[in-house]
């Protein structure tokens, strides 16, 4: 049984750095022996939120202050917060854009967005029966 | 004279926001093609950035009367799940097998 575990990644990022955040998260989650499809889906949802944040960086700079905070409560729930200092601008569907939030909501069990100070998107994922039991 | 011509566009690796410009550059309508087969067999990840570019390409192809098929291969279902999550299952002709995609594209000329 794995107890509570946490990962926090905080840095100034550009669009090219989104994959690094995803890689850090995937490595963190690997210890829980979740199945590949679940990991890919979590990575996709997190990537969408990160991409949204860096795409709407300050017009003065290509850099965005990003923070990813992931915590796993055993294998029952994985909660991931993405924080940036920008304003929430997940775009509506238009001209083929704006599918990010739709994708996130299709994957996560719960999604909440707090714009009180910057933008914090919280996603809760349920591995459910998608945990590989035992060690091979 | 047979004017039927299938162009192949092959993309690989992770199609994500960091490669937006590269994806856009790759998705140009091939001159003279009557159909386009997009080979996604070596794609390991795709996100909504890739979807947006694919939708743009599809619109361009449609207006040119060019049919487009996407081949994912059997092993990688991430792209198929992506379009399902986005609600775009009907927007793309996606095939696991190349033969089925070619058959679909060939049907465009009959």
C-alpha cells in the first residue's frame, strides 16, 4: 500500500516546456503502477490545462509562471492542481480551437476552476480498477 | 490517364503545443493530390493543438475536394481516444489498418 505522496513542480515555462511537466508527472505516477491508458489520459488532461496556461501568457513575455501540484491518496484518487498567474481564458469552441476543457472534463472525475488570484485548475482522477495489481 | 493520386503525410512523436509550428508546417495540402493518407502510426501523443491543426487541414482538404484518411495502427489508441473525448469522432476518417484507409480513399474516385 502506498500512502499519500506529492509532487510539486514550479517554474517559469514556455509552450516547449509543457512536455517536461507531463514527463515529471508520468514519472511520479509510475510508482502507483497505474495502467498505460489511465496514465496517458491523465497526461493529456494535464497537458491541456498547461497548454492553455502557456498559450495565454502575458503579452509582454513568452514566459508563464506555472505550478503543478499532484498528490496521490493511495490509489484511490489523484488530485492535480495547475496554477498560473494569468486570467482564465479557456476558449470556447471556435475555428477548431477550444477543445481543451471538453477533453479535460471527459477524462477527470471532477474539475474545478478558481480564478480568485491567477488561475487554479483542480482535476481529480479516479484510477478505479485501472491499477495493475502486484509486481510482475 | 489515371489522375488519382494519394499523398502520404507521416507524423511521429508527440504532437503537442511545443511543436505547434512544426505541425502546421507539416500539414500543407500536397500539390496535385486527390486524396491524403495521414500516417499516425508513430505518434505517441496528440493533444488539442494537433486537433486544431488537423481540423484546419481537413477544412482545406474539403474545400479542395480532397478526401483525407488517418491511419493510427493497432497499437496506439491515444489519438482515437483524443477525438472521442473532444466529441470529434465524426470529423475524421480514422482507421487502424492502412489497407482500410486506402480502400476508403480509393472509394473517393469511384
